[in-house]
C-alpha cells in the first residue's frame, strides 16, 4: 500500500478491497451480492489524491447507500427480499435515490475544499443538501428515502475532503460534527417566511 489509513485496522482494509469479504466469525468469506465498494476501493488504491477525489468520496457514499439497501435480511425494512413495512419504497427506488444524491455529495467535497470559513461552508452545505433533497424527491416521486443519510454522509464527505495527508475516521468525524453544530443560516430565513 502506498498510503496508510488508520481506519479500523490495516487487516480490515486488505479484506475490504475484496468484493467477497464480509465481517463475521473468523473472517467469513461469504460473497457480497451486488457490492461494488470493494471494486471502487481496489481501483483507487494507487493514489491518495484519487482516493480522496470528490468523485471517489461521492461514489463511496452512493455505494454505501446502495449496499445498505441490498443488505439482507433486514426485518421490516427494504432489502433484497422485499419492501418490508415500507410499502412506498423498493430496493430499486433506494438505488435511484442514492444515484440522485451523487452530485450533492460531490459538491459537499468541492465546497469544503473551496471555503476556509466554516460559516460560509455551512451555508454552502445547506444549499447543497436542499438541492440534493429535491433531486432525491424527484427520483423517488416524492418519497423521502435518504434525507437523514444525505445530512450525515454529506457532512462526512465535507469532513473527508481535506484529509488527503492523514485521513482518519476520528478527524473526519470531528470535522463533520463541528460543521453539524453550526446552524444553517437559511433555516432562520425559512422559519420567518
């Protein structure tokens, strides 16, 4: 490996690039169905800069959402077996919703690299989130499939945007948490409208 991440362990990352690895008792080798996360990570390992490109970070967010939709069984939730208790959602809809959020995730990374001022960045992240939400609702016919995920993953994308030299989950999460604590300037405008 040309770079080092202090994410869970080096052993985890070696296994994570394999599309057949699942965490489990004694390193299960149960194949992942329809999983592309290993493929994405595996093709990007040659360059730290490519690893943390806006496109790559957005791809990770989208694939995480799609893989979560595919994860089965999830009693009562949408999964590879069906819609569970969510009669208004399907696995395909969740995939389309995740795809619709890709530009918003990319913009969260780009904004974090553009704005040094956290207040300006938070305002941009809010605009990006609202645009992403509108795209998600268009893709799903008005069904809220990933509003919370857009918030959390958008902040994490922004947190990871400038972690090129020494990315760590702790630093990325702390950056995302710091941004989350800043009120959205547009929220007070919308409340007063």
